[in-house]
């Protein structure tokens, strides 16, 4: 992993660009045109050759170095989904800037656990704000992680499943 990737102040998008999530291409183009300081780590959903890590452990370590994770939920069908990257960002204690969608609101509270954006102007404003306000960034990321641990951790899920099975 390059020194640039090791930068603890990293703001990045990590993910693929395929037919099913082609709206991401518009967002990624706008990020570049606006010169938003967001690094792009495009993947093929394999660990081979990934700049985000060659093993699950390296990938987890990479995600935990992200200060801010940008995520896009729109699909080519015009549907929006909650992606695994949203969960990974929260678990890694990275501030999640998430394309506004109803799916994530089922699990997390907007502006409490993550920051939703609807357009490139909002995304750019949030990036700028959180780059200048580390304590605000950290507070949102930590609230999200604490919420995840309280409601969705593997211990919580397994204890709930076992309690149900033993009844």
C-alpha cells in the first residue's frame, strides 16, 4: 500500500463501478471536476490487486485509516440500496457521507450516525466542513460505531438468535 494510502487524513470512495451501479460514474466524474479532495479506490470486488488490501485483514486496516468514507447507493434501476461499504465504514469508525436513501435510515439516524447528501454541492460542503472540524467528524463516527455495537454487533445478533432458539 502506498504512502498516500497510509495517510491518516484520508477521504476516499472505495468500491466498484459496474453496470448495476452506473450512477456512481456521474458522482465520481463530478468529484473530479469539482476537485473535491476524495481519493478513488475502484475495485473489481476481488482482493487481487486491490489498493485497499490484498487480504481481509489488510482491507479492514485500510478502512480503519479512512477519516471520511464517501458512499453512493443508487443503482441503474433508480433504486437505492444500503451497501456493505456503509456498514464497513461505520464499523471502521470512519465518518460516512452517504448518498441520501431510505434504506440506511432503517438502521441509522441521519446527521447523528452518518451524513446524507443529495447533490454534489452538499457533498462538497460536508467534505469541506468535516475536513476543518475534526471533533465534529469524530463525534458522528463514534456515535455510529457505538450505535452499531449496541444494536448490531455479532455478540448482540448471536445472543438474540440463541435466546430465541432456547425458548
